[in-house]
């Protein structure tokens, strides 16, 4: 059975059909997400926090990502699978090509995701010229959390907002096929989504993005400590994990999620 591909995702954007994305890290959840109608699974470096118990995503290695991507691919047949490139695994283009090749050839990913704006444009160009699809990531960058001074909303002032718009355009121009916007004001995310031709997936970026992504453990209410403002406990609403995932998909597709209280 053929997996969903980039052509299908671009068509969903063009036809204003919302794209439902969740993270997963193992075969069992991968299967459950596919059964519930999730379009895209992101094997996120968030596994460092929710699986490994790390304080941030920074300790996650490329070997960790390959291992968990393999598991997710084995557990699914139809979903589109994206794998995060972990911290300092794409410090230069040569390193990025080698590690991205591992994630695709060994891990089975269909796309890799990396964080950063114009500073990673050459790396994105080098990857895409070699046939490696790239999802860019702008706004809050978890791998740069120490430089950003914590988990804060990005793009609130006019100068920062214009820089994010320029970065999005630049990344598309050098070949990025998808974009994640994290923790940016909803009106700014709507502008970027309208400007670029590639699918834009939001997390804490309002409902006008082409799709939504959440960390699986956040939307199931399983993450220790305070849940992010942009998330919602779907398990509390439904009482069962399969029903919670299905409800998430339905709410993303219908535009019921996110609500005003889950955006900035």
C-alpha cells in the first residue's frame, strides 16, 4: 500500500483540506495513529523529553532518531513519515547530507525536519538538490531554547515578524517542501501560510495554518508537569486513547482545533 506523498499534501493545501499531524516514536502508536486517520507522523526529537526523560531535546542522537523512525515505519503503511534531525546533526551541509541519508535509507523516513531560518538555507538547498525532502521549522526552536531564553512566543514585534516571513520565503525558494511554525502569533502564521506555496503545519500558531501538529503525549495528557498552552487533553474528553486520537483528527479537519485559548 502506497504511503501519502508530497504531491498529496500539496493538493490538500490547495484544496484547503487540513492536514492532521502527530508525533509518534514506536510501532504501536504509529499503527493507532494511522487507524485514526492521521495524515503525517513526525518522529520528533521530543522523544528526548517524553521517552528518555531528558530536560530538553538536545541530548538526542542521530542513532536514537534512526531507531525510533524504523519503529514508526514498521507500524504503519499509509502515513507520511517525517524524522527530526537532532541537535548539531546538521552543523554543516556535508554532515547534514550524511545524517539525513541515514534517516531515510536506514530509518525509512520520507522527509527530514530541521530548525532555523536563513542560516540553514544553504543546507536545505544542498539536501533538496540531492533528492532529500526537507521540512523547515521556524518560530520557537526547541534546539535553540537556551539562546532564545526559554520557551517563548516568537515574532510578536514587527521586525521579528518580517524576519520570519523572509525566512519562510527563503526556505521555500531553496527547496523546502513543508514548514512547521511553532509558537507564533496566529495572524502572523496566517500571513505566512498565505504567502508560501508549501504546506504550513502549526503548533501554537493558530487555526489558519494548513495543518496542526501536537506532541502525542501532550494531547493524551500524559506529559508530566504543565501542559503547553497550545495543546489540549483529548484523552480527558474521550476516555480512550483511540477515541482521543480520532477526536484530534476530526477537530483539526473541521477547524475546531485549535480554539482561541490555544493560540497567541
